[in-house]
């Protein structure tokens, strides 16, 4: 597996992973934007509208026909947050030319993806109003649907509150209020602006070499406007110090309380040890062998579920749990106790070894899919990093107990969010 990254044109980069590991190839094109409350919903809507049709194939029927002719090629809108960078674009997979008679399928797939990106179907110079309004309603429905998953809703509310003065508090899909304002005129104007201004990251994974892939993209993107705005610098604010712990809560008709704790990774983020952070998280709260699962859930039965996730680019750790409201104090205290135990180095050599194996296994699983590799390398780019999955595995294997303790010692509790039943308020 060989990975190469080159610049195709100003602020347009191609990352090519050449491998014969997969029978399907994949392509993605991502426009990178600084997260902004006024733009987030437009960002989320644009790839959805672009997937509705281009000038040559103006509707879903004609798109479906051409995709079928390309051995069931698919194109999906992607909207992701990487730190405080909003990554919006299109993802495609298709059979690799090494396994089918159609040897120019990559060229045709590149052309299709680029047509959808830069040549959308329009009427009198505007994106089709019926497409914009239809996809806007679906976007609004998706934003509303966050309420249906109380676990994810509680995490999003914690982040909104904890990062209220930071771009990271903005949701991936934006807000219902901003989404409802969008129309064909405003979205067309914004689309043209970001197409010209935004850094663009292209990814390919398959058997073809970078010279071939780059030649296809340079040709297909020949009409891409480039009017780069030097003020469009992508960055993520990382806060390393916290003040008093802040508490937030909501009431809702639910059967199970949702307790979410937000931490800052702290001073370790000034020179982060990426592998040690991953190993720490596995020991502390990620997976069935973690301290949170084995102690807080299994041994003490304080939670229905509990686990930790780290957004390293932002320097944040989230511990999410479902609890009986009456066990709020016990659950919160034990979650913090298990963190203190990690700070004291109270984990065995076997726990450290098992955590390393778990992390390495997750990296291997990621490498077993082209979409996993695409997401990995996009994360590397937005973080300004440059190590391969194989190198990351070696870094993980070299992590010491002292390094894990150093990560734990740096972590500070910032905010607590509690979602509980209205009837149980005050209990």
C-alpha cells in the first residue's frame, strides 16, 4: 500500500492510496470550510443538492441509468466535522478496473464526480428551486431527528453548551433556524463562493497510480474556478486550561437519565502523543475491557451504558452514560474515580498490553476498507499530520505506561450535562 499526496492546482490536493487490496475503488472530493454558525446549514445542504443532478444528467432517473452503466457506481453526499473544519463533498465507490472489462471506469467515475461538483443542473443561472427546497426539508427533518436518539442528543447538547463560545459547538448539520432560511438564490450564491475559495481535498484508493489519477482530475476539473481567499485559514481552537466545572441540564419525557461529562485534554495538547492518547482512552473508557465498563457498569451497576470518546483534534474527551436518576452522584463520582486511578497509574501491564492490541486491531479494521482509509487520511490532513496507519501501529506498540499516565494527568473536567425526566426533577 503506497500513499502519495500532490497539489493539482492552487489549494487543490490529491491523496492517492495505490493498493490491490480491494475489489472496489473509491473517490472523494471535499471542500474544507471553517465552521461557522451562519454557513453550517448551507454547507450541509450543498452536497445533497449536487447529488440530485448535473447538466448532462439532470435528474435522479438519468443519474441512476449512468451509474448502472458504470457497474452500480454510487455517489453519496458527505458532511463531516474534523475539529473545527467542516468537510463537505461527495464520496463514490465503483468496481476497480483490475477486476472488470471496463478499463476506463476510473476515468468515467472521475468525470461523473467532477460534473456533479462543478456543473450542477441550473435554471436561469440558479440551482433548481425544487431540488433546493426538497433537500432543505430533508435536512430540517434530519436536524429535528436528533431528538429521537437521546444518547446522541445528550452528547450534542453537552458540546453545544461546553463549546458555546467556540466553533466546535456548532452542529455538523447546522441549525433548524439557519436551514429554514435557505433558498435557491442564497444557496447558489454561496455555492459559487465556496467552490472558488475553499481548499479542496481529493482522495483516491485503488490499483491505479497517482500519475493516471491526477491526469484524469486535472482534465475533469479544468473549469474549476479558483479565486482563493487568503483569509480562509482553517484552524481549530484548542483550550488547554479550564475554570470552574460548569453544569447544564434539560428535562424531557424519558425513561433513562443521560449523564455526559466533557473534559479538556489539557496541556498534553501542546505536543500531543497521538498513540498514547488512543491507548489511554482504551484503558479508561473505550470498549468492554475499559475501566468504565468493567467497574462503573459491570461491577457497581451504576450505568446502563458508559463509554468515552476523544476528539483529539479539538482536545476534548466525552464520557457518555445512561443512568438511573437516583444514582446520579454515585455514577458521576465513580467515572471521575476511574480517571483518577489512571492518573495514579493503577492499571496493570496486562491492561496496557490489551489496550495496545485493541487499538492496533481497530487500526487494522480501518485499513480493511477504502472508506476507512479515506476518513483516516482526511483526518490526518485536517490535523496537519503525516503518518501512515502502519506507522501509527508502531507508535502504539511503543507506548509506555508513563506516557499513558501523562495523558491522564493532563485531563481536566470542564462541563457536566444531565438529561432527565420532568417527573424526576429534584430527586
